[in-house]
C-alpha cells in the first residue's frame, strides 16, 4: 500500500478545515469526559434518567473511556483507531436515547452529528483516509 504524503491530494484549506473540525470535536469530548470524572449532580441525574442509575463508578468509567478514545483520535498515528472507538461509543449513546424516547433531532441524533464531525474532520486532514474512502465526481 502506498502512503500519501501530507501535501499530496488535498488543498491546504481543506486540511485546515479538517483540523478545526477535529479540534472542536476533541475539545467537546474532552470536556464531556472530564465532567463525568467529577460527580456533578447534573451528570448523575442524567445517567439515572437514562436508566443507568446514578453510579459514580459507571460515570467515571465512561468519562475515562471518552478521554482515552479522544486522545487516541487526537494523535495522528492512532486517529483512525480513535475514530472507530468513538463511533462505537456514540452508537451506544444513540441507542440509549432511542431506548428512553429522547427528542430525535436534539438528543438522539446528536451522536450521529458528532460522528459525522469526527469522520469528516479526519477525512479532510488525513490523505491516507481520503485514498481509502474516495468520493467520486
């Protein structure tokens, strides 16, 4: 398999848009993971409302998973692995919202929106991923 260099096959603006999009996702997910590490009442109430109970241990575990997967996404050599793991994590969040009949566009599909930003940002900034998943004109 041929590896494409950073300068090949993508415009500089596209790479910057990808970096900005990925940066926003990373910032959001790091904050999301961090607030789960602290037993804030709003987080435990939300977990309880979703049917997972108000377990501080579960909440901290999910926060740690979020942070680890996000760090993997943020590091270029492991970014695809991080994106795959975050996609699975977000799929679980979507399933949880479907189960409790959350509002569709604001809550249930939020994981889909975030997943599209994860993969869109990565696709724009990673020429190897663009080669693996090309869009035809």
